[in-house]
C-alpha cells in the first residue's frame, strides 16, 4: 500500500512540533531524573511523566525507522 505524500508545509509544521515536543520532554526527563522525592514511585504526576517518556521514545524509534525506509531525513539524526 503506497504511503500518501505529505505536503511540504505540513511536514515542516510537524517537524517543528515534534522538535518542540522532544525538547520539552527531554527537559522534563532531566527534572524527573534529578528529583529528590521519596514518593516518586507512587506520585501520579511522576507516573504520567514516565508514560509520556515511553511514548516519546517509541515515537522517536518509529520516526528513525521511517526515515531509513524512505531515505528522507527525519527530524532527529
């Protein structure tokens, strides 16, 4: 099944949003990993952060795979 072509302006906007999301997620992960909180393992906010980190990690892997498959550069090198 052929993959539909994404218009350049949409691709540019998606790339910008992905970069912004990744930057903010990385900043959040630094805060999370350096937080001295005895209840971090049971904190609902911390648990949601971990869920977000896992999704972003998967997303990053998918985008890298797509870039290799299409020969087009991904938003992350």
